[in-house]
């Protein structure tokens, strides 16, 4: 197994001990010129200098100064992994408490039958998977336009087929929009439990794919791309903190087209830190304004892209994004003016021999 973790702070080996004991290899993306030092044979660390040296002009594909910089770790994983290898993405503030975490990842990324989520509409709130939380709590990125009429989804039947991507959930601090933390329901659940160990996200449904705990087969990796963030779109305002959310919408759409299954649930991690509410509200605000507009591009792409390998489909998605940006609002167009070339560069670097 390959573990990808971005950081500009530090890595706690204690948090990762079950993975170390299992023998996993770690790719650490140091989001700086070289401030992170790890003295352990299972860990490899890559800095901005490494990105520039290895990617040249196509380094524009890799975000910086935010967690989406993990894309460089995915690039390294693509180069160094075997065809059947499992890649796990974590954040540096996530603690692995389950001694059998890796074995449970192997089980969830298999054809083991499990319930399928069922509900009305396109958007599935993954926090419905919990059995001991308050109502009306939504994950970061869940569109506000779909909240007023939302009803909790249920779980039934049995899936048929192998899961190739799993969104692992969390105990302690849930990943919700910063503004929801001010007046919304409780979002800290140290003893959170799930209705089911694992559930399948049905064809056509979208979820918020938070990148702090993801597991997937190597074949899916080209589509597990985190979009560029902290892009200035008007004076004083940025697009930020939605790199995994918008990337996850694209990922699920492409998985549906290809006919692969996405699941969510265990194995869970313990999420221990949160950022400044005030800063995160500022970072996320403009994303809320154009979230539905971005989703409209996803739905248009769903009708155009034909089943193929994930790298081919991502290259097609980049072209659609480039084409559609001219029809967008000024805010989203300024973002896509930067993101579309970056996604094309992502397809190029993964295509290198």
C-alpha cells in the first residue's frame, strides 16, 4: 500500500503506527521549499524543488499552499505503484486508531456485498451514514440549494460488483463548512458510529469527497485529482478549500460513466484539528456562490464523455472545462482560466512514459 499525506507542518509517526507496522510506504508532500524532515525508511518526502525538477512547466498541475498539493503524491504513486496496488490519502491531523486499518481497506475495496444508499435527488449527505448524530448536518461542499428539501437517505438491498474507491469517514471533528460551525448543529462526535460498515453510493448520486481519508485502486488515480485552490477571482476574494469537493464531483461522475462502484463508511480515522473559522469562511464563501454553476458543467460532461480509461476521461474533462469557461459567470470563468490549463497538464504528466 502507498500512503499519500500532504503537510506544511509535521508528521506524527504515532498517528500512523498501524500503517507503519503493516509495512506501507509513505509519500509525504512537503508543501514548502523543505521544512519537513522525517527520519524513517518507509517515508519519502518531496518538496517544491522536487516538483519543479520533475515536472518542469507542467508543475502548474500541482496546487500549492493547501492540502490539494497531495496531487504530487498521486503523481509519484502513479509512477511507482503496481497495477493492483491500493493508494490511501490522509491528512496530517488524522490519527489511525484501528490496528487492522489496512486489512479493512482491502476488504472494503473488494466485491463484498453491502447496502446501497437510496434517496431523492442527486446529492447524498454522507453524514446520513452515522447513527448517533444530530439532524440537518451536512458535509463541506454539500450545495445549500439542495438543503431545504433534503430528506435523509436510507440503506437497503445489496451491491453487486467490486468497489474501486472508498471515502472513509471520521470520528471527532466532522468536515463541515466553516459557516455551518457558527450557527449549525453540533459537528464534533468523538464516539461517532455508523449504521453500516460500508454502503455503496448509487449511480448518478454525488457526494462530498473529503480527501482526509480516501482509499482507492491505482486504476482510478487519474480521476482522484484535487483542483487548484486559493485562486483570486475578484478583489479580496478567492476560490479555496473546495479542491477535493469539486474534484470529487468529477471523480464520481467519471466512475458512473465507467460503471465502477464508490463506497463510503469505514475504516474511519480520528480527525483532531480544525482551522480558523473566520479564515475558512472567507476561503469557502465564493465557492458557495458558484457551486451550482460548477455542478452544471459536471452534468454537461456526464452527457458527453464516453466510457474509457480514467486518464482518457480526465483529458476529455479538461477540454470540456476549457470550452465551458467562456460561458460561465465572471467569478467562475476567472477560476477556470487557471484550472483548465492545470488539468490539461495533469493529463500530460500522467501520460509520460
